[in-house]
């Protein structure tokens, strides 16, 4: 790997919350003060700790970054319609995702190279997620090996995200190993037939440092030819290989979502890949209602992209999502505070969700009616 412009670590970065006292005592069901989470300030702190090229890699999007810029605003093109005289707290945030119990419907989206952000890397994220009972999705491009991340919190539910970047035999092997290591689902990311044009990374000549750990990379000498483009038939093939339910991530059209379900997908994940692939594309917020309608109650639907508050999350749940996922807020949390920083972000967003639900007369995250939101226009 070519050396990176910036060193991956910088002095002055706060060490992680590894083994932090009280981490396991946190509970998204008994949330912290919803006013405590300030994501803008957190991002600012993280930017001060990380080399500029790493910040650009994490924060940036593709091409004109139109999708990236529109993501959060698209959730906020909807308005909440509170119900009155329907009871209030306590709000039930616990739910079940593909058969796994979680204490919050806000989970960690897969994101690559986590030890660029903090030495604890994916293990730190796993501990942070477990502390608040959130689901974590682990990337193929993780710094740590999939079995190591699974072992970091063996009882906390995790999904493994598969790319087709390696050879067919090695990709199949990763899928099998994910099943054996105790992951609860396999997430096929299908919006990356080629890498998006990430112009910040090109300008920075962004490259991983020599010797950077790539826990899921094949052993030296393994043929490098990537797997040919996946087809709908690969959904059931990977389900068979891994023994896991398959989630298809990166779907933005109702017709594609319906075909995924016909082909055996257990869930569909609406995503623009954080605005890092085709640009400009329809926002997740705009695509979600069409996709939820196309698949009906047959499968679970997830959404990510620009979710930055409890009301963004509630909007997604109202538009048909069973759960939502976040990447960049978790990146900033890990960078500034390791596992504890991750728990603070997920716990804070969950607390905001519970608070917003209470304000809207809703008490159960598993049944958020569609008419909870209306278009702002
Ligand atoms: C730095 C970074 C790395 C990412 N790496 C992956 C990855 O390895 N696999 C994947 O499926 N998606 C990846 N994504 C996309 C996220 O899973 C997710 O779809 C998106 O970032 C969510 O939007 P948000 O960052 O606005 O919350 C990455 C996103 C970022 C920002």
C-alpha cells in the first residue's frame, strides 16, 4: 500500500474508553439527557484530532457532493404530526432486527478503516454499540479481522458487510467465516460496482499508511481479480454459503427492492453510501417511501444517510424503516472518545428519538404510523 500523506495517528488524541468504568451500565432504554448530544461540536473536536486527509476521507462525498449536502435536509423536508392525549413516556425503543434483540433502532452503518480514527478501531465501536444495546455492522474493509471484532463483544448482535472487492473464492470464504464467527446477517453492499469519484481523496492522494492493518484482506499471493459483478442470484447463493439472512444495502428504487425480495433478501437497506458513489442521486429520505411500498410487510427495510437527530430517525421510521443506521457521527464519536464516544453518540441519538416520540404521543418504536409525518410543502 502506498504511504499515506498524513500519519494515521496524531498527538493529543484522547485515548479511547476501552474498559471505561460504567460503559456497560449505560442503557438506551433509560437514556441520557437528549439535549446533551452536540454533533456539530463533536465533529469539530474530531477534525482537530485527525489529519486533514483522513478528515476528508471520512467527511467527503463523490463528485459535486450534492447527495452528501442534501442528505440531512431531505429528512427535514418532512414535518412531524404529534398526536395528543395518547399517553406518553416510557417510550419503548427496543426492537428486533432479523430476529436479534436490540435496545435501540439506531445502529452503526459499516465504515472502513476504523483504526485511522482511533487505535481501538472496530473493537472500540463494538464495545460502544454493545454498551447501549445497538447493532453494529462490520465492514469488509475493517482494520480488524471479522473474528476479532465478533470476539470483542461476543453476545452483542453484529452483521457483516460484504464487498465484492476480492476474488470469488476469497469472497465466498469471508461469507462462510462471517456465519461461523457468529454474525447474525450478511449485508451485501451493491452500490459499488466501481468506486465513486471521491475528488477530495484524489486531490489529497489519500492512501493507507504502509503496514496499515486490513484484517479481512486475503493472504499474500491470493489472486487479486475481484469477483464479477453480483446479480440477484447471488442473494440466495450467499445466504446458503453463510447460513445467514442477507440484507441488500444500497437500494434506491422500488423495482430493485421488489426484485431483491423475490430473490430471497431478508431485508433491504436504503442508502446512497453516504453520498460517496453516484452523484447526484435521489436521497434516502426520498427513496424510502417508494421502497417501503414496494416490499410491503414482507421484509424489514433500513435506511441511512444524513440521520443526525432523533427527529430524523423518527421520520425514517414513519416512512417505513424498521431501523436506521449512522456512520459519520459514530466516526467522530470514536475519534474523540473511543468506545465511550461511540456509546455517547448512539445513546444520545436514541435519547433524542425517545424524547421526540414522547412529544409526538408515540410509545413504541415498532409501530410508528406512516401519518406521523407529512411533507413540509
Ligand atoms: C468513511 C466511510 C467509510 C464507509 N465504508 C463503507 C464500507 O466499508 N461499506 C459500506 O457498505 N458502506 C460504507 N460506507 C457507507 C456507510 O455504510 C453509510 O451508508 C453512510 O455513510 C451513512 O450515511 P452517514 O455517514 O451520513 O450516516 C462508508 C461511509 C463512510 C463515511
